């Protein structure tokens, strides 16, 4: 395009095309893309899969899944925004390429120059469109975040209650217990609970991220997390074997020392004397009160200090049965006992609740004293002194009648066993159970409704701002600021026509002459007629309006019938005002003109400014021309007397000298109630202290004690005025009324 004019037109057309495409196509697409993303995430309510690296349960929606949904909604919307803006850019390039592909057939160019001008326009349009779309979508997203935060707060309060209940229950039931199986013995802080439907193991069946009061298994079964947890089947988290009910309450007695075979023999003897089956797994014996666990660590568990330190069951034991066949210092049994004593003496004092029973296998009979003597005679005095130095209860027993010794070690003397082993059923591993993944429809639909409501908040808020319903101090004073910007104080000043509310008593109209049937009252606003001096025997006739007191008028307006104006220069009118005994000649203001053809116009009226308060206005007619009948042909169609008043405050005169001041704006205003204007002889005294601040849409009632001159019977005018100040600007609201001697009021505003 070598022609610069054509190039300029092409630039303008393409700029209009870019802006129009961005506003009418790209912007709706961006908003619709965000709405579609919100609907896809929260409206369709897709199933929520369980955590693949955690519990076989569905996380609580508000605690985990809601944050993921909100994050996915926002970032997916931004990705779609990026694709749509790329489409808009390709649209521009394609249109320019198509246009210049056609123009190149005629040997013209200039695509690069055109793109140089279009690129800034496209960037500005893209920024404006993206900012507008983000503004429209960020508010619903913030509403959803607020609803989610409120839900999380309520969920946290709900969780804290049940977490405290669960913690209290665990504290009442006791601390951790060892696994009762011989091959394990490790401490179980929290057993694995099995789902009764799919047999899936839940390691964290407590109030947590998967639920506060219950957890939802992957098969859809609701599992209790606080009340009724112990009714579910349990297994050891270390060895995976089933745990019998009440294992955590068992009293633990551990066999220490001797060889593996020797301890096995003693273990079988103890179980037989307690009435249980030898070799039962786990070696738990049911009693009338608390079960007893007689634990024999497997293999060479006492061979070194490290292996002994790894035995959690030793630290959790209530009593230890020390099996010693050779009390000499070099024997393996004594070394095993010494290693166990090292582990126990390292424990805090409050956890040293153990009892020791020294079983001397070579002692057949005798009481504690006799057995101690036998051990000391065999060179075991050092062992007895080491046991006594621990400060724990120690008893020496022979290798016969071990049942009583076990009851004493368990802290339950005189309790008899039932002869039953507490062997649970084996754990059934989970099969291919059908997954019932939750959709969280209620929670997701609540967030969906919140986001959809967010799209309506901005228009609804603008409606509230427009109507002025909100308090002016709400939202950090935004309603008051908006009302100030929408309705500035200086813009509330209006011209008020006082003669529109004229009555028979006010204003007083007098004339030098009035033609029959055409009195001066016929020229008042709203009256069909005119004032004429036709037939007057004199020249320079006049019409006078007496207000009874000085009024701060802004202008006087006179309008004649254009057909009655015969002079080319308009009607010859002079307007004078009177202030007391002083006359003020008012300058002519802007004329009222009527077109006369294509080039000429005729004046038929004037707007005459009034510079100061006046008592009366006189409209004089005259003729500066030679024709004497010009004045008598004039027909005064309408005359007006106006003053300025602000409609930010409405004044309502009432009987008894009362004035109700109403704030018509949606913000607070500073007001000053001024003394009313009254005719000479009338007096007004304000009762009480006037208000200085008027709240939005509030009212204030001022009251004056008004006294009239003696002998007055006619009604008198009264002019109220209230000053309004804001941002160093002051305007005045005015109102006129007629007042009787008894303070009865007739408003004229």
C-alpha cells in the first residue's frame, strides 16, 4: 500500500477491528472459559480418588480436596486465557495477511508498516480485555475462597472437639502396648484397623485430614474415628498379624536369661500352670480381670547389648522372670540379666515399675530366703547385689510352682486364669473390592453456588451504591465516596421558581394599569393568559412584585408573546429592584430569541440577574420608538422570580415554627441552620441547640419561637435557609412558607 491515505485508512479500520474483536469476542470467551472451568470442577462433581500414597480412605473435602479444586479452577482458567489470547493474535495476523495477499496482486506492499501500528493497539486491547476478565472472575474466586476458609474454620473447630475426645480416650485407656506375638514384640502405638467390608487396613483411624468423626473407606464404608474404633478388627502395623481384643490391657511378663531352649521350657511350664495351651500364639492368657502376656523373645535375643536395646517389650514389661542356671559371673544367663538391667536403669524413674523374679533352675524348693542362700552359695552374690541396687521389687523363686510368681510379676496376686488362650482369627487380606468414590456433591455445589453468586455481587453492589441503601461508612467509606462522586455538592444547586407556588397572599402584585380580563396574575407560571396594558391612558406602565422582605434572588425572567413584539430590537423593558428605600437598576441579561428566517432572530424576553437581596421587583414597559402603540400591543405571557437552592437537603416547614431538615444523600453532611428571614416586626428565636452533622438519609427538626407584631392578622412570608458544607464548599438549601400569627404554616416549596 504505497498510498499513505489508503495505508492510514487501513490502519484505522484494523485498529477498530482489533478493538471490536477484543471487546465483543475475546472478552466474552474469556469469561465463558472461566465459567466453564468452574462448572466442570464443581458442577459435574467428578469422583474423588483416594490418596495413592496414604490411607485407603477419601480425604475430607474441605480439608484437602477443596483446595485442590480451587487451585485447579484458577490455573486451568489462566491456561485457557492464554490459549484464547493466542487465538486473538492469530486472528489479527491472519486478517492482515489476507488483506495484503489480495493487495500484492496489484503490486502493493506495506504489511510490516501496518503491523508496526497494529501491534501496540493489539497489546493495549489485550491488556484491557485480560484485566477486565480477571476483574470479573477474581471476585467470584475470592468469594469461593472466603466460603472455603469459613468452612475450614468450622471444620477445624469440629475436628478439635473430636480430637480432644479421642486423645482423652487414649489417655484413659493407657499408653502403647507391645505386640503379643513372639516373633514381633515391637511397641504398637496405634494398631491397623480393618474395614469390615473390604478388609483394607487403616493406620490413621483418628481425627485427621481424612475426617473428624469418621473416615470414608475406598469401598464407601464409613469407619468410626472416635467412638467405636475398638470394635473394628485390628492387626499389628509391624508384623501384620491379627491382634486379639484387649491386648493393650494385658500385663506383660518377659522371660530373661538362659539359653533359648531353657527359656522355652520355662515358658511352656508357665503356660501349663496358668491353664493355657503350650505354644499358643499369641501367648496371651485370659483371666478374670486383665489378660497376661508371658513373652519369650525368639532366638538369641540377649546375645548382645544392641539386640537387648532393640527389645521394646522389655521396656513395656510389668515384670521380668530372670532364668538363671549358673549364677557365676562368666555365665551367659548372668550376662543377659546384666544387659537387661543396663536398659532398665537407663529409663526415667517414673517408668521403672518393673518387678524381678530370679528363677534359679537348680533350686528345687524353698522360699525366697532359701533360694537366695543357694544362689549366693553358688557364687551369685554379685547378681543378688546388682538386683537389689536397682531399687525394684525382687523375689527369688525355685523352679517349681511358677504360676504364683507370674501373678506377682504381673501385679495381680490371687487371680486365677481361665485356661483360655486369646488367639484371634487370622487376618483376611483385602480382595478386589469395588471402589465407591465419593463426589462430594453438597460441598462442591455449595462452592459452585458461591462462585456463581460472586458474578452477581458486583452488579448488586453497584445497584446498592446507586440507590444509596448502604451506610456511608460501610466498606471503608466506599458508599459515601461514591455518592460524593456521583452527586457532588456543587451539582445539587438548582434554580427554583418562586412564582410557581404564588398564592393570593404572596407575592403582592400591583400595576399601573391592567387591560380588562388581563390581570397581572394571568402571567404567573401555570396560568393560561397574559398581562396587557392595552387601553392605558399613559405611557411607561409597570408591574410590581412586593415580597414583604429582602429575598436573595438569583434572577428575574420575563417572556412576551413574540407576535406582540413589533420592534425589531425586542421589547423595551427596564427592570428595577428596591432594597428598602434604595432603588437598584438591574442590568439586562441573556435574551430569549426566536428565529426569523435563516439570518435574523427576534428577542421576546430576558433573564435578568439579581446581584443582591431585594424587597421588590418592578417590570417597566416603555417605547423608545416613534410608534406609541408598541407598548400597548405587548403581552406579558409569563414572568418568573427565581433563587438558588440545593436539593442535597430537603426542607419541610411545619406548624409551630418547626422545620424538618432531611438529608437526601447517602453520606453524612455538615449543616448550619441559619435564622429565617421574616418581614419587619416579626421575630424568631431558635429553641435548643442546632445539629451540626446530619447522617445519611436522617432527619433533624429545628424549632423557632416566632412572635408577630401586635395587631397583625395577615399571613407573612418566612424564608428558611440551611447551609451545607463539604470539602471546603458551602451551598444553601432554601424554602419559602406563609406563616400566620398562630404559627400555622403553608409551605411554598
